[in-house]
C-alpha cells in the first residue's frame, strides 16, 4: 500500500480517533494529497480504504459521501464512490492475477476464504470478485437485516438471466434467512426459483452462507454444479441489471443499462 501511495506522491496517516463508521478520507495539505485511514479497523478494510482513496486522487474524482463507511452502505451510492470501489477492487484483486486462481479452485466459500487471505482482502470484496470472474454459473449475495443489498453474478449466470431481486427479503427457506441463528453454513441444495425471479430453467442450486454479526450481515455464495446445470433457453430477465448501477460495487464490473426493470 505504501508503494502505491508513494507512486502518486501522496502521504499516508493512520488515525485512532476516527468514528467507527468512518473508514477514512483524503484531503490536500500544502499542495500534497494525504490519505487518512481508521487504524481501529481490520487490516483488510484499511487496505480497501487506501485503494478507494487512491481512486479519488488518481482519477480526480471528488468525494460524494460524508462520514459514511464505504464498506457499510450499499444503497443509492453516488457514482464517484462506486467508481472508486471498482478502482480499489482492481488493485486489491487484479483480474489478470485473480481470475486464473478463481477458476483453478472448487466452488465454495472455503475457496473465497483462502483467496481472501492470499490477497489480504475482505470476504465481501473477495466473494464479489470471485463470482464476477468465475467461469461457472454462480452469484455472491450480500444481505443486511435479512434484506438483499447487492448481488454479483458470473458472466454465465448473467447469460442465463438469473435475477436476484435487490431490496427484497432473502428466501425464507434459505440459509441466509437464518441470520444469527445460522448453525450449518452449507453447502446445501436450495430451490433456484426462490432466489431467482421468474426462474424456469430448473437445475440444482447450492448455497453456502456466512454470518457477520457486527453489522447483522449475511454473505451467501450460490452456484450450479457442472452435473446440475439449468436447461437452455432465454430468460425474460436476460440483459437486465440488478437495480440501480450505483448500488453495485466491489466486483469491478460496471454496467450502465438504458432501461430500468419495472416492479
């Protein structure tokens, strides 16, 4: 991280008195940019914050948030904040290095954990990129207080038209719905029609979930095995996107749809 900061001739300082909900910020002091990071946060979160602020400086994008943690808020995020998240994601989990490793490991949360440790990235960032760069049909879903906040899908799952509704409750029969009561993390078989809107392709879907008590957050990885792939055909949801593009982040894949799904 220090080398990246030095490369753009910026300063880096760790503070212990920042509010818990503030990851950090950047500001110019005497014609030089300085990145301030919350030292009380986990190393993985600090690294993401540094890379996020590097995005603001390097891409010359003004900050569009006040006192809000980049890793905690997933609704209606401003464009500049999403762009800097994508910038940070590519630095921490560069596709050229990360994708070959993703496709060399088994589908499952253990692989996400292993790769996260290798790249010193959070489970949230790693899981999102794991799905976005995976050759197999899978999706990584983040939910808070039982409500789906965003979903990162693999290209093949996008082509199948699998649509996870943002802003809706997780399926009641899913592992994600168990929240703090989750004991068995999976994998287990789940009905794809409960996760994917208007799903008619069949197939056997698997789910693994991890509960993060600090924010009442659930991370879920859903996938189809090679021997249980859905049937062919075109879904009504194909070529649509998961809600407002500014809500999406961390996966390094931006899309700007010209139409909005009506609900």
